[in-house]
């Protein structure tokens, strides 16, 4: 007797998975290793920027009142009484008629309130004294970067959960984070099933294919920010499989299996979930590919039963596993970034189910297009290579035409969406 | 006497750098470590996909001619003579009146030429024989994935130089690449200059700032695909600096210095280039920020003299160093991906120079916008954190208004552009 499964809607399925998503812990890593991780705490300014009034240019620090009467016809002459390299501090107070040679980034000396750019000043020697001619009037504050102008101490500059890109690294360095609090990567186990699977280094055999899903998923885990742990392939014996799953689950935060979730005679997972008393959240989704994607929960840990079909496996991971990973990393926008764009080709054949079509995003005159990556049979591995997006086509009785507006999910983006229904 | 420098156009500067770009070597890494690297050879199919005629569904393999007369009213009954799990091969020839239970992905047995989906077949026992009723006619080839249908042996599936994403990893696994030929990462030295710089773990001091450029550049190097080697900070003595640069250059493929390229009295780099007989390709560019960006060449090795200003340093790296890195990695589109989009804000003040403004790309109803990331003073570190793009505003006498079309360079993209002038 075939089991009857009732499909649920994609977003319902995601919501039911997200009920078991949890935020993980934090650890400190050296600033050198922070790129590509996720901040586990808000990044705060530990000082004003600039932390002192400074010169944005090479030039001369002056007292603006000295230049009140200066003009091209009648320049004012000041004596250069010293010079300040970036990083050094001028020790005396500058008085009327004096100027100080100042380098970019150096602190404005006491008494000065403006800077004349080097290229606008004429310098010369006079009786062994160094002089500078200024040929226009300056106002108080001209060419000075003021203390706190860019940011003030205590400001939160980057929010907890943010992906650490080179700009964030620069801020971390500026504010003294030699050690960076980052989110611990969730540890996610991977077990593959399927007696047709050969290992990547085995020669091809009749009726068999090489196991590509495992490596693909390990790579998707890395892209999402998790640590993948491969537990090998399922044994043929259901009792041994059961022990494998039980043991693996004790060592990881979440567990992914690939294959074995259909209703076929060789699909062990449904029996294993039952045997281990796991709560099956759903085992059928109204979507293509990946309708057999199954997610179960045992003692708060999620078991992702992804399809053995490469495309379904890929899509199932991105829709269901990725947001759980991003949540674990404290990321505030765990879902794939959704944007509106234009379909790059016709999809005239209607389909009752929501479809997720691997696609390549391109840009044309300020508009976003998504073009299906290769022939879209769910078993076509090759089309995955070019894909940087998924086109979502709602199910229904109508087909879709080129240039129609569609929802596009971006796969290589680090930004994401906070909510399921919202579009940016 | 101040040195007079003649600015050159941005693209001219890039072209003169690219004359010294070179393609690096290759190495083999385990498939587990291939994600995020660049392919050093074309990826070829080592077999047809599928490599045999296979079933895309769970169901029954049949001889279509047996079903010629089948209808809902008068189903045809076949005897189920065996079953084939995925990965196994049915050893006998199926003859008239017979069917074989077949699993998804399994090889079609000899004699059969169509598959009936499991849910469309009614099975039952009759005198201890297993029977199946088929209630419509099937054609030869129905529900069969044919050998070579998706790809044929020898096809180049992914080009040399491609960034290895999870989809490429799946292909590599499918075609038996347990070891993957990847491009060796260029080794790029980083030396920072500036007596105002404190190390990240030093407490703040009057007149000084923490060195953020070094960590930022190391992180940009990682994003671009290179290996950064930090050689520490310049000494105060020019002879010692000279020795530092000379020695560092022997240990790396390219060298980056940050700061010290202006015409100020403390800017050693120009003298060092001269002393080491390096050919200065340019030392002034008609762009903001980063006009002092200097690139020199010594015995075919490039020395990137980036500005000490964080934004200028950042932009200089992305425009000049990144394409050299991507070329080294055999990537065929070494330049930042350029797209057309709409300005998210006014830039009414005209500027004679080409400006590169750090920005965040967003999408609205199928259109691409770029919004400047924070206040755009070239010294503002904080705006770098949000930036995932650079807006390019050509210099001239006019300002720019919100919604105007502009060129946007994408920073987090792995795809790039093949040529400098082309837009996608």
C-alpha cells in the first residue's frame, strides 16, 4: 500500500522549520581570520573619528585671523615655525604671524584654526627664516577635519550578525578589535544514501553514478557559513542506518541526509524517523523540484531529508537549511535575498506547483533579468554550475512569458531578507 | 620645489598595469577544498550523462507495444518479473507481457522501452504472481532519460578560470575529479607606511590612528582570491625602507604598499622606486579618491603604491590590483563587473575628476539602484562597511541627479567583465 502524503505550501514548510532554528554561540578569532565570518556582537566605536582635529591635506596650519586681509595682489606672509608629520604632535602654541607645515592626517597645533593646501602656498627663505605667502583669506575651520566629525565614541557602526567584508575588517582594526567576536559555525552532518552511488574516485560501473550531492552540499554549507561533517554513506541495512543517524545526530547541531525520502521501497528515512521517535514536520511540499523534501525534528535538532536528485537537493538546501544556518550565525536576514526581475525566457507550460528554476542573473540598461541556467530537467547537473539565482514561478493554470515580472532568489548574496514574504 | 605630476585617465592607468599582468601556475587540491578556488583547466565530461538509459521515476519498466490497446475501460495486465533498485542491473531480457518494478535512477532493463509511473499503476497478487494493470497506451521512450541526453563524453562543461561554486563542485564530483586542478593563488606582499599608525592592539595616542588599511587590504586580497603576506610597517629610515621593499619583492609575486606615495616630505615611495630602478607606470590619476595611486614595475613584478587614505586605498586596490590577481588565477573576466543602474541620490556638485563612490546596490521593481554608503568624505572609514559596489561618476562640468543612469561596479561578484569598456 502506497503511503499518501499531503503536500504543504513552500512558505508554510519554511515557517515550520524556522520554529526550530536557534542562535548559536560565539568565539573570538584573530582579526586576520575574521573575513567571511559573522559578527557575534555589535561593533562599537571605542573613540571619536577623528579622535583629534586633523588636517585632511598636506599644507600649512595657520591662524585664520592672520589672513583676513590677504589677497592675490597683497599676500600675507607668515613664518613657518615648525613642521608636524602625521603621528606627531606640535608641542608649542602657534602665535600670530606664524604657520606650521603640516602633513595629511596630522593633528592641528594649538592656536591654529585652518589649513592652507600645499599647492596654494608659496614658500621661500628670508634671512634664514622659512616664510610662506598666503594669497587669500581663510575662515575658522577651513580644511580641518574635526574631532568626532565622522563618528562619535559609543556609536554602533555594524550590527551583530553582519557578514564581515573588507570594509567591516577596516572598522574592526580602527576600533582596536585585534580579536573579533564571531558566531561559531553550526556543525552540520551529512549522510548520503543510495546504493547506486559511487565515490568520486571510483571508476564508473553499469547502472551507477558518482555521488555528487555530498560534495555539493558540503560546498553549499561552506557558502552558507556552516561547518560540514561528512559521515559517509548509508549501509544497506536499516538497523545499521538507524544507528548511523542516531550517532551522527549526537555529534552535530543539525543533520542532512541526501536521498531515501521518497515513498519507494528502498527509501529508509521515513522508517528511521519513526523508529527514533522524530517528529516529521512535513514530507511533501507543493514545489518542483524537491517535492519529497522532508524535515524532521528530534529533541530540538533538525534532520533535513533532502532529495537524492541533485537539483532538488540543491534547492531544498537553499530554501530550508540555509535560513537555519544564518539564524545560528545571528544573521538578521536569514532568507535568500528576494528581488523582482524579468524573466529572460518563456515558460509557457503551466504547472500546478511552485517551481524554483536555477538561473543566472544579468543586468541590462538598469533592469534585472533572470535566465534559466541550461536545460531545466530536474536531473540536469550541468545547469547548476552557472546558477547564481533561483527563479520562483508560482503554480497555477497559466504559463509565463519572457519579460514578465518574477521573484528571483539570489544565491551568492551575503545580505539576505529578514522576512519570508517581503521583497526588496 | 614641488614635483609636478601629470594625471592620466583611469582606464589608461588600468591598461598600463594590465600589460604586466601574468597567468600563474596550477596545483591540485582535494575536491573538499576546491570551493572558492578557480579552475586551472577546462572541466570535461569523462562520460555521457546519463551514462545509460535510466528511469526518471519510481515505477514499472515495460515494453510499450504491450500497452497499445490499453485504456481505462480495458487495462492491460503485465506480470512483474523482478525489481531493480537504483545502482543494480536487471540481468535478463524482459519479454512480452512482462514488467519490471524500477526505482528512480535505475537502468532500463533490456527489452523495455518505457516507464509507467508508480502512482499510475495498480498492482495486485494473482496465484502467487505479482501483476500490474496499465490503463493507457505508452509510446517508445516514454519516461526514459536517454544515455547522453544531458551531456556527452568530452564536452567542456566549465571553462578554465571559472570560480568554483557548489554547482561546479557537483560537476567535478560527477566526473571523477577527486583532485581538482586549481590556479595557485598569487602571493602578494603588503607593507604599510605612516608614522601615525598604531597597531590594532595598541591604545590610542595623541595624533595617531590605528592601522586599518593593512587588515582591510589583506581581506580584499582574500576576497579577490590571492594570498596576502604582511611584511610589517616601514621603518623611518629611507635606506632601511628600500631594503625592506627589495627583500619583500623577492618573496612575492606582487607588492602592495599603503601610504607614502604623495608628494609630501615624508613620502618615501617615489625615492625608493627611483633607487631600485623601478619603472613608474603612473603616479597621478584623474580620479577621486586615489589620485596619488602609483604603480611601478621592476623586472616584471608590479609594485602597487596605494594611498594611505582608507577609501582611496580600497578603491585603488579594486581598480588596479584585483584584475591582476584575477588574471593570475586564469579568470577570463578580470575586471569588476560593470552594470548600468540608477543613482539613488543627487550628486549635484560637479567635479572635474572621475569619482568612484562606495555604494550599496538595491533592487526595486526590477530596476537596479546604487545608493552611496554613508557620507562620502574620502576619509570616512565607516561607509566602507556597507559598500558592495562603486558608483562611477565621470568628471565634467555637470552634476548628477537621482534616477540618472550610472555605471556601477560590483564588489562581491565572482563573475567580472572581460573588457574594460564593455558593460553587461
